[in-house]
C-alpha cells in the first residue's frame, strides 16, 4: 500500500503521516526535488513539518523510480507527502496500491497552527492573518502551482479541526486508514457499489433505490425503482402518488412504481436465482418486497441504508430462513476528525506534548 497525503498549509498532513509511521508501521518515501516549474515559488513559506531527513535510501529522483521501488514491495506500507503536480499524481493514481488522502482545516485554525509552529521551531515573527490567507490562496488556487485539483481527487478527505495531537490520533484510530478495502473493495462493497450505481438510473420521485442479485459472486440481474416499461417515467409525472407529496409508506396501493428488488427479481426469474443467491440493495427492502424475496428462494439480503419497515422485513425474512444483514463500508469522502466526549476527557486528564499539528 502506498498512501499519498496532500493538503493546505498546516492542515495536518505531516502529523497524519507521523501517526501512520509510528502507529501502523508505514515507511516514508521522498522525492528529492520539486518539479522545476515549482522552484520559483518564493512568495510561499518554505515547507516544514515532521519529515524524515532526506538522506536515506528512501529518497528518489523521480516518481517513476519511487513507483518501481514500491511495486516490488507493494504489500508493505509506504507513505509520501511529496506530490507536487498533476503529472506526479496521474502516475500514482493508475497504480492499484495507491490511495490519495487530503487533509484540510479552517483557515483561521491553520493560521494559528502556523504561527505557533514558527514560534516553537524557529522563533520567527509570525505573519498576520491577511498575509497567511494570501499564501494559502496561492498554495491552493494558483493556476500553475495550486494543489486544489489534488484535494478534489482524493478518495478520502480529512477535515482536521483537532486541537491536539492526542485528539487527532484518537480520531484516526477509529478511522482505520490502512484498511486495504479502500484500495480494492471486498465482495460486499463491490456489489453494493453496483447496487448504488443502478440506483442512479432510478426515475422514482420518492427515493433512488438500486438492487443486484448475485450467485457465486456473479451478477444475475440488476434493478432500480421506477414506472414500468413503455409507460411515462415517474419523474415525468407517470406516477401520481409519488408526485403529489404523499408521506413515506402512505397510499402505497396507488403507487405505479416497481421497486428495485422487484425489478431485479423479475429480470432474474426463479430458475436463474437458484440456491445460495444473495440480494444486495442500497436500501432495506420493504415488507412487500421481502415476501417476494422469500418466495424466489434468495438465501441472504444485504443492505446499506435503513428503511421505516426494517422490523417487519426482518421478521418475514427470518421466518422464511433468509439471512438479513446491514453492510457498512470503510468511510470515504469527507470525514470530520471531530472531538468526541471520550477524547475530550482524555485530553483534559493528560499532559499533552507541546508539539503543534502541522
């Protein structure tokens, strides 16, 4: 696994890197030089942070050399914060062992960290907030050298408002960044993503639901909710019930939309479903669908989001001998590293290191 960290000035990427090195056995890799077109950034402060000295064997002249090294050792854990431009990023992103993580924080908090770290490390006069904001804007949004395109492409985006290293580490402990299913999804996550993709085709005005029927890890059929074929789509006014603002679960007998589970089951048919079939749905099936699921011989139902009929559905499926379970994938997207009550208590009771987050 190769984990790349990017982010704004004093967002905390070097502190996250140090945490992964100390707690999870990652080893840091460096690129020896920034690309030539970035060397003229004299208006920005020099880079700093808890970086390992670049004089060891894990320093590379080019990203190609770095990738050649990691490819032979991809089952080990590696980390780098030296992603400077889109050329480097593109070469990293095509590798199946690479995960891009961005770290961000409120600009006022990052300015506070910056002034504290400068005073703590070098006894330099800190910049005022206006100057720091100008630095930040250039660092993120400059047409030639800004890194905002990198943070936008990160698979995991950490929002780090932690007030101490202890608090940051406690939040990261719960996140499990080293989970390899972030790189290559397991079967549950894979099929649930297919169900979520099918849901994008939904035309139902009430909610998007997608479903996949699987047997022996092969897709038998997919389905999404909406009005029947050759009729007007629900989102074009085809189902009066869904378009008139009825509450959830009300007036279902007048609904013209086929549910995603029904659609997938009709497409597969009992003969194709066979023994050991699993139904993946991004929403827990309703009571009506659960009866049909049991009738077709589905052995297991895996869902992601709850629905207001979960208890009735669970009762029917249990009686029919169908296993029901909820799947929660590793958290991706924007993740807030927030203070929880247990972390706050620990911070209050413990003498913290004076070292700032950088």
